[in-house]
C-alpha cells in the first residue's frame, strides 16, 4: 500500500462484482480491492455496510468522498439514479451524479443511460463511465465495443452519445454452457478459451459468414460432439467463437462502421478473443484497457462534481 | 376404450414426454396414454418397467408388439440404435428398426438420422417418423418445418431426406424466460401466447426484417419493460415472436424456399404461432397434424418391419 493520501474512493459496483480503488489527487491508484460483493450480495447485507467494510480494509479515512458507477444506481440498487437520455454529451452524464443522503462522507452515484426509442429501447449503467474515461477524440464519429455479460456497442458523435445497443453474449454463453443441451458437450467446467484457438477461429468465421445468424448453428456444436468427437474444450471454444462472431456480425449490420476503427474497451482474455474476432472480421480496432478507463471516468466524475478537495474541480 | 383388438402399440418416446397409442390393423387409434415418463424418468425407473406399466394401464396383451421412435433409441436411451446417414430414402429409415432383445414381446426402435457433413453436423430422433407419416408426395422437393424444443427443418427430394437443420427455439425460450435477465421482465409463469397477439406479431416482424438477427434485440425486451412499461405477458409474446421470427428468417436464408410451400408439421398453440409467423414472412404453408403424422409413421414402420400379423406387412 502506498503512503500517499487518497483523495477519492472510486467504486465500480456491478451486478455480481465490486471494485474499489483509492486514487490520489492525480488519479493514480494507491490501493484497490476486488470482490464478489456486487448488487446481489449488497442488497442483502446493505450497501452502506459493504462499502464501509471495504474502505476499512483499505484503511481509508471515514470521511473520504466516494464516487460510484454501475448497478448500485439501479432500481434494485442503493439509490435509484434516473437515467440520462441519449443523445447525451459525455461530460454532462458525469456531472449528473446523485448524492446518497445520510452517510458520513460525500457519496455520489453516476447515472446510467437510456435510449427511449420505441423501436430500440436500451439501458446501461457503468459503461457510460468507462466511455468517459476512454479518452475519445472530441471530434468525429466513434464506435465503441465493450465486451461482457451484456456487451454494449456505443456510437459517439462529436462528443455526444447518440445511440447504443446490447448483445447478451456473455450471459448466453453461461446459460447455454450450464443449462442447455450443449452442457453435455461442454462438460462441467468449460476451460478458458485462448484467442489463437483454431476451433474458436473456425466457428467465429462461420458466424461472420452467415451475417450473425447463430440460431442455425448452435445445435451443430452438440451434433459435432456426437458425430465428430468434438471435445469439451473444443465445444467451449466453438460456442465462444459462434457467439462472439455473431455479436460482431450483428453489430456491424446495425452500426455499419465500414472501414472505421472500432474502440475496443476490454481487458484480459475476453479482450483478446474480441480482438481476434474483429481481426477475422477484417475490422480495424484500437484497444483501451477497461480497468483504466473506468478509473479515469470515475476520477473525472469526482472532479466534475467538485468532490476532490482544494479547488481542483474542473 | 374401444373393444377392438389392438394390432400394435405405437410409442413416441422423447426426452421429457412419452406417448403410447394402441392402434388397430388399419392404424386407427383405439386408446392412448400421455405422460411425463420421458427419457429422463425412464433412465432411473427402467425403460421396460415404464413401458409395461403404461401398456398394463391400457389393458394391452403382454405379447402385443411395440414400435418406438424418439430418444429411447439414443445413447442415453433404452438401446442405442445407430443413426441412418443422410441422404436417406424415407422408406429405408423405417425398415431399419432395431429389436430390443429379451423382452416378452416384439419391441423395435426406429433409428434417427445423422448428417455427417463436417461443416454442418446434425442429428435427429423421432422427427424421421413424423416425416414418414406426413404423406409427402413422392416427387419433387419439399421443405418441412417441425417446431418444438429443438425445431427441425428437413429437405426431402424425390422421397429422399437430403438435408436438415436444428433451431433450439423452444429451449432458448425456456432458458431465457427462466434463467436470464429477461426473467425479470417475463415474470414467474409466462402465459401462453396467442397467435393473434399484436406484440408477438410486432417482434416477429422485427426479427424477420433483420434477417433473423435476434442477438441484437433480446435485451430490448428487458429495456422495454424498464422504459415503456412492457407487461410480463407482452414480454413473453415479444420473446416468442423474436425467436420464432428469427428461426423462420434463418431457415429461409439456409434453405431458400422461394415461393415454395412449407410443410408445417405441428399441433396446438405452437403450430398456430408458426403459422402466423410464416404468414408474416409471406411464406405459403400446408399444415399437417404432428400427432397424426407420428402415429401414421409408427404404423407404417410396424408394417414395413412385418410386426403386424396376418401378412399385412408391406
């Protein structure tokens, strides 16, 4: 642990996970905690209690201000923070953080985004902060891909979030791997898929070649196990390739990036898989580390809301 | 119960359900039983025991021959009956029924079909018998749709099964309704969707308009609940419309029926939903009752295998 004094606690509080960083006045990481105390746990134990425990474990001062993004601001969360409707300037989203009353310190939650189009309703919480921290150029049109349980694709035009969509890719993988007939093919504990896996690449190509039509191919994974001896590890790679390739083909159809570079905000093994899939699709991309982006977004929000002392608020 | 003497017991034995009919020498139904004693139950209690109980409840003679189709012939079933590979003449499939040894009566199980294409592996068990009983014309190319947990689309050319595919539409509906984030929108017990439901039609059109790309639209059902007050019943109709419309768009892409009539082998509410979806897609279809088809197929198989007495074997 660093001996520098923290200026803010930055919290990414999702459905299943919670991450806490102590940041100094320049936004550098002094210390961090990662836990499974997401929304589901915090609802039963109390958001305030869970937060205090993690801050105490980090030996943070009890009066340290806390900036939060993610599902903690949802109806099932700590405090329902109303969505900001798109089109929305990125800077304005961060400024709309709402204070949690009656706590010992200044705690604020950043709002999510809503797209109220009758034909294409969408919501997100947490990704707006990653987006704000991704350091996109102010000018031009940018297409951002954020892989995950619910992958988000976001279009930003001249600094304004204009449109976004959700692909339930990670959740579909889990559901199909654990609960569908494909579980017989994937086995008990599907191993992590490597980005250079030939089976992953093959099924990714299949999904891309059919314009993202995954429905016609899912059962083939089961049949390939029965007829061609596809192993459990290969079946997991096949399902991953099919779903990720399908997401990319589908998002390409929806947002028509053409030759435009995709901003891929992700980290670790999943980021590598999406990178491979984008390469197979012939789509250029620029990787941005998701952890760094969310921290930068939280720090920017703290500054915009005047939560960081000594007049450094932007 | 009829007082006529049964000539055969015809059994459709699937993963979760089992149906038994007593048929007379002309294939007419004398009596029937429907139960949840599918593969999963029968594996624990014993196939022979389960079958005898149902036949006893129908007061069938212990020596009555029994013809079976479905998952009872799978590796996890009573007796593994090897798949017949496509291309396969329909008549030949029925003739390949395999006898279960050591039983008091003549019991035979009809084989399923395998498509061993490296690029498009597929298997089915049970649908081959429905297909055989659907009374397709000997000549020409026919495209058959069999909706269900795992919907099958089968292409028959000049009496030969040439190609088929699986869409996990029913299973996806169950998984998403019970285990995904959409369960919050659909509620505990999704009601049955009526074929004239406007929400069903709208989401079906959406899926058809995007060429079967359902992945980009699934989460919108959740968002429509949050933003537009979509009710649980409407959410169920939306999911059903999206998945069924998606299946039809996808199968149309794969099999290119053009203006050709689809043979829709189905029954009840599900058949009505597929009929509506095919109409919305502008695809002509001819409905065939699934129960009648499987009984006719089982009866034809019993005759082809010489199981029906007095020299009536075809």
